[in-house]
């Protein structure tokens, strides 16, 4: 089962995939209904929330910073929400440097990879907290992990979960790259509001998910951090939590 085949149609969201169905090193497949990655679930309609509930989801791990989308509705009452921001807020200087690097790059993957690795280096306690929040869900509770578009911050946490479960780097990178169609659809109004061709090109580049990005990020995890298990242990995830994740998600 490939990355795109795991897409879920939840009304109101655009980039939703179950992390189940990917082959693991043991020859099994990750389990369906344990973790779903998504864009901002606060956009879900009533029918969308019902679809998530019917899929077994009961907990939401929100990786966005406080008030990232002002005035948005609360999550559905049937869902337990854990907020663990991987960024403190909007940093104009950092955003400007990132955008300039994207516009200047012939290859976008290293630009994205550098940004993701910086998160892994700068806020490991928050990354570990997000993974721990997935582990701490009850056995019968599926977990949605989301940010705004469901590709960057969500991509980092999803990659660590899948790596811990024994999924190969290539398949994890394919899952990351599978965000492109949904994010493109989500971003259509944003593209249309660009003031000029340069801004449109930047917005299109920001919205892409180059497969090589996650290959490079995982190479850093394996080479510098000693692998996903060791990175997460150092980030505060307990051995019991790590074993729970392997047992629940791994095939």
C-alpha cells in the first residue's frame, strides 16, 4: 500500500493520511487507525469530525503555536486536544531568511531540511512531548497529529513515529512527499491572492514537499542523533512510551 493510497477524505481538510499500511523492517505493515496526520482539523465540518470519529480518532495533538489562526472554532467536544507548539510564534526575521533561501535555491530540499533539523535541534523537548502525547493515548484511541498545512511540523513528528516503527527512510520520504496534492488544493486561494509573480512563485515553493527533504532529515537523525529511538529518549520520551508506540504502530 503506497503513501497516496492511505489518504482520507475528511470534509474541511485537504491533507489527511493514515500512517498505517506502510511496510516495516520486520515484514509487517504499520497499523491503520492508530495515528493520522492532517492539516488544521479546526477546519473540519461536522461531517468531517464525524468521519474522524468513525475512523477511531479520539485525541488531537496540535503542533501549532497559540492563536496561530485567530478566531478559529474549538475542536469537537468528543476529542481530547493536546497542544504542543513546535514554534513559539511568527518570527519575521527568520521567515524572511527562509523565504529568501527558497527563492534563491535551485534545489528546495536542503532549504526545507535545514529548517526541520533546526527544530529537532532547538526544541527536542517539544518534539518529544508531541511523540509522548501520541504514546499516552489509550489503546483504543486513535490520534490525529496536525499543524496548519500538515506537511512541515506534522512531517517531522510523523517521520519520527514511522522510523521508530521500522519504516524505511524511502517510504517515510514518500509519505512526506504525498502532501503535495492536498497542500496545493489547500493553498489555491492563497496562490490566487499573490500580488505578483515573485510572490506567487514563493508561495508555490513554500507549499511543496520535496521527497529528498525527509531523506536528509532522517540522515541527520541516524547520523547525528543516533537514530529515532535515541533522539526521542534524549528528548524525554520514556522507554515505556517508546515501547508502547512500537507495539501500537509497528507491524
